[in-house]
């Protein structure tokens, strides 16, 4: 996916006669589900975190843990 987006950005820059460098990709850490059924809860929890934290500059300030959410966190979203 990253390669495809890099190529699209490069093509766009060529149409605008610009020669910019490749975008700098940042992979923030975030909590990952341990099972196969919690994905909706994780999406909702991450959306809630983004909105309540007013993330503007750095995802690292908010998403810096890779451990799964606790049962209590998931129950709170329910």
C-alpha cells in the first residue's frame, strides 16, 4: 500500500512540475487486538481517543502502547 501511495504522490508531483522527495512515513504504535472478534471495539476506542485527545501534531503522544485493551476497556466501549 505504501508503495502505491508513493507512486501516486510522485505522479501527482509530475503533473504539477514539482520534484519533491518521498513522503516520510511514520508508523505509530497502537493497541492491537488479541482475538478475532474485538475489531469494532478497537476502532471505536481509537476513534474516541483521537477525538478526546485533539491529536494535531503527533500520534506518538497518544498511541504509544502495543498491548491489547483490557476487558474493562472493551466493556466501557460496549
